[in-house]
């Protein structure tokens, strides 16, 4: 399952040879596109797992807002 992104983005075309046979030719994607996809996948995984979250202070107490009807 290595390089599944590269395999998914590879374009396959059929070429007819001089003997009349058909041959499949794989055209690999551009390296910049491939690196961009790897970066996007890594960023999505890190965002989902939570590496980008800020730490919250556990000692902060939030008080309830005052009710405006009891003034």
C-alpha cells in the first residue's frame, strides 16, 4: 500500500504499436502535485487528531451571566 496517492494520480493510456498490439503506458503525476497532496493529507490528519489545538487553562472559573430579570 506504499505510494497509494501516486498510484491514484497516475494516468494510464493505451498506445497501439507498429505490430498492431496495444500497450498500456503509465504517466506519473508531477512531483509538486504529489508533495502538495502529501502535505494536505498530513495537515488533515494533524488537524483531525488535534495537534493544532490550544491548551486550555484548567484553573479558570467561568461564572454564569447575571439574569436581567432579577435587577
